[in-house]
C-alpha cells in the first residue's frame, strides 16, 4: 500500500477551502500563543498505483506559507 501526505504551515489566522480531490484533510491546528499566529494542516490519500501527485488549497487572503508533498510505500 502506498500513500501521499501534504503538510502545510502559514503565519496568520486564515480560512482554508478547496481541498484537492481524493485527499482527506485533518483539522487545522493553530497556535494559541499571544503574538505568534501560525497554523498548520495535514491531508492524506491512500494510493492504489504509483504516479505523480499534486495538492491544492485556497487561503482566504494573501498568505506566507510553506508546504511539502511526500509519497511513500
């Protein structure tokens, strides 16, 4: 069995929408430390065949973010 996992992080309180098809998004986690706004979210998909993967999300406003998409078996 193979899988694909997307991990992203951002620096403000932003709403997300538009999970890529086939991925299951886990709940957003946000910092509760005063003055340090940050959030992160993971999404995953179980794969039946090997191949290129991609992932897309939409932030509610302009955002500085980082992300990584990994596949594994």
